[in-house]
């Protein structure tokens, strides 16, 4: 039996159990903003970029020096927002990170993921291990770990 998206939303609002909601979501529209009906993949294979706020002004290109606030999490395919344990943030100090994009000062996922951002923009980067710390890991980041970063472009330095 196929349920229309309206019925799915109604079941969700009424607190239908997750098994019922998941099976009902299969024929539903993919334009919903709720958590995905199926879990995210255990392994990610390419850089994921989601703009949550589009900034204004000049876009970041290779070679630019930028200031960025960030928070980094280990990727958790079971979490609704894919954010696992937090491992670092610039927000605690209140001082943004200054980096030259494309100069290999940060992981490759950042060099690629910051391109095209505008000042004031906020973006979530889903970084596969090979664009992060690969097989070496770093500090409390285990080897072969996918990462999630929420970044905010504070400024572009001239």
C-alpha cells in the first residue's frame, strides 16, 4: 500500500514508531527536510558540500587568504545530522582560523570545500578519509576516519 507524503507527515507528527515511519517513507517524496529514511552510507567516497547560509560578495578562489570559524566532528552514519564526536572548534577561543586556500595548510577537503564560499556563508563539509587525515589519522582522529566540518567564512584578506 502506498501512502501519500501528507499521510507520512501526519504519522510522523503523531509519533508513529520509527519502523512504521521508515517503511511508510519509501514511496514518499524526496523533497522532505527531515532526516533520511535510510541510514547514511558507512563509507563516503567524495566530498560533500552543503551551503546552509549563502554569503555575499567575492567568492573564495585558490590562493586567497581567508578567516574561517569551524567545528569538526567525526562522521557518524547513524546520526541524523551525521555529526559524531566533536574533536575541534575555533569557537571556543573566538578566534577564526586564517588559512591560504590551496596552499596545503589544511587538509585537502578544506582546500576544495572552501572554494566558492562568500563572506558570511556557512557550509557543512562531509570529508571522506582520503581528503582528510587518510591512513595516518591525527591526534584524536583515528586513521581512515571520515569527517564533518561546519565552517563559516568570516573574511577574505586582501
